[in-house]
C-alpha cells in the first residue's frame, strides 16, 4: 500500500510545477476502499521530503466535534424537549417523581431545570404543567447545524459564541484540532522515486556504478542512539563503598560465595544449641536435596560435640545428647558468621601457628521471615571480625566507632544484649538525622570461649565481631522507605539507572 500512496502523491504533483495539495484533503478525496488514512499520507510525504522529492509546511485548524452524548441528543432530542413532551402529553400535569419515571432520572434532572428556565413549563404545588403548545428544540437544531456543516474546520463560525459555550459546558461538543501539511514539489522532485544508497559496497566499486549512484547525505548533527550499558544497583554501590572502607582499615575479605551451609558450621560451631528456635523450619530454609552434608572435620566435630554435651573452658555446656543428624542438615545460611567460624578454624590450624587477622564479608543470607516494608526473606549482611591476643570490649567499641564514623554515623550508643555465641554482646544504635531519633543499626560482641576453644585457638586469643544489614544504610542513603522498592522483583529499573554515585565523606 505504501508504494501506491507514494505513486499517487508524486502523480498529484506531476500536474504542474506549481501543483500542491493538503494532506487531509488528499486523504479524504481517495476512495474509501483504498483504506488510506491521513496518517498514512503524512508518513509517506515525510519520507519523500527526507529525500528532497517534496517540501512540507504544516497548518493547524481547530473545530468542534459532537461527543457521544451530543450525537445522542442530535438523534433523539434534548433532555428539556423530552421533559416538555412528557408533561404536555399529561393534561393533569406530572409530579417530579412521575416525570422521572417517564423520561429517566438523569434526563429529568437536566431537562426540568432548563424547561423552567425557558418558561416552557410552570409548577403549581407538586404538579408540573406545560405553558406552551409547542416548542423548538434549539439544542438539537444547533447540534444538527454543526454536524451538517460542509467544512468541519469552520463549523465554529456557524453558531454564535454564546451557544457554542453552552453546548461545550453541557459536554455535547468537544474542541478538536488537526495538523495537516501543504505539500509541494521539492528540489529533487521526479515522477518516480529512486532509492538512494546508504553505503559504498565492493560490488559498486567493481562494476563502477558508484560514479552514477546517488547516495544519502550524512547528517553529522544527528544524535546517536543511546547506549544501554550496565548499571550498578544501589546495593552494589553501597557495598563497594563499605568494602573500600574496610580494606582501608586493614581487613581482608572472606570467601562467602557458598550460600548453602551445613547446620554444623551455621549453628553448632557457634555454640548454638540444637534446641534453639532459630533451627526450626519456620525460621530457617532447609535443603531437601542434598539434605545432608558429606563431611565435617572429624576431630573438630568431636570437640564441638563435647563442648555442647559436657562443656569446657569454664562452661558446663548445654547438657543434652548431641544429634549428628541435626548437625549434618543442609540449609541456606542464616548469617555469614558460618563463614567466620570456618575462617577462624583454618586460622587456628594453619602452618606456623596462629597469626592475628582482620576479616570482613558482605554477602547474602536467608531467613524464613514474614515480608513487610522493612523485612525480606533474604538480605545482605555486613560482618567484620578481629582475632588477636588479649582483645577487650574497648577494642570492639573503638573498631565499631571507626567504621561507622567513616560511613557518616558519628553518634553511637551501645546496649547490652544476648547472643548464643558472643559474651558480652551489644546492640548498636545510631542517631538518624532525618528521623530525629535513635535507631538500631547493628549487633556486636566477643566470641565466647565455648566457640573458640574447640577450634584450637590459643587461650589468650580473643575475637571481636560486629554485623549489620546492607539494606538499611542503603535505604537511608537513597531515601527509600520500602525495602521492596530496593530489592526484589518489584524494583523499578529506571531507579537503578538514575541512582547517584554513593559516597561516604
């Protein structure tokens, strides 16, 4: 169809050098069975203009068009005319309720008031009576006049402005505008378009046709297509900043790319009893296949079992029968401390003996929790630990203050807390300048001797550790109120593209 429209446009301009046409008039003049719309004509004209075959100048016209309600009134009559006819047909008159039953509630609501305004009817008590023998439905006449006007673009002139305003107010007509184009011959006009070549090819050079071939002109001012490269998620931006800060503080990153752990490393090595509620299915995601781990370090396993059952290092243990089946269950790790226990075990058993270390990790953990605006079933945990001789609670507080100061949180408070594998333990609170209140931002403590002794660490070695989520500081940094707008399938991709660079001064 596009070739046929192109031919008709060029043929129309072939009549004389001064030939021109209006795209709308041209489209409406074509037979209806052609299926050619005004948009089709404009599109092909613009294509021809791009090659210089035609030139185009736009013109805009405003006109009135009957709405669906206007067409119904033109066809059936106005509400006031319907009300008058119903009342006139009842010599004894009608009450308002009787009128509504005859013409409808909506028609009576509009029509009765207009009838009274035009003095077509009178009211005596509760009865409405006709005061004229006959009326002319001016609204219907006006709408018919607009609809029948030969040139729709000029139909606004066939009625006084006051009448048009009233029709518009009653939503019987709506203002429309149409942009059309006047098309004339261009500098490259010909009765048939020859497609210009876009590129010089080897075949043109071999045949020598490149000398007579017309090529498309290069537009050096055109803007190239936007390159959709990769974008860092806000979480990754904050994670990169945290990683840089921790590396500057002398920490080494732990390998946390294994999301599936055994209950032994996730719970038992941390001196967390097998009866602890966190080890139930409603708190932890257990793996069905493979359901159990293949192996754990045998000697270390036996020392952990003894610590749970009998105690040691000043502890009486939990005094229960340790179950090997529970220890071997596989699960999605509930914290990256499962990796911390493995790193400390390797540190205690490395060649050359123990050497002080600082470790950190930032990776995903999983909890079987109810989701809401601040909680998901998976989140990212930031964890740091220091293993050295004769560390104290003061070292822990100083390390935490140094880290949080570097991310812009200078006001901290510490509250005593309980953790199965740290003693003493502290919750970390920071002052939120936007919320104007103190909010919990992390947890911390010193690993218990019951956890460290089975690993084989020297008696005077202490391990201090702290942790926080990555999501909460990211939400604060980027002013995000609902965690589901930050992480998960509901995240708006556009926000990821436009999120500013994360910097902590």
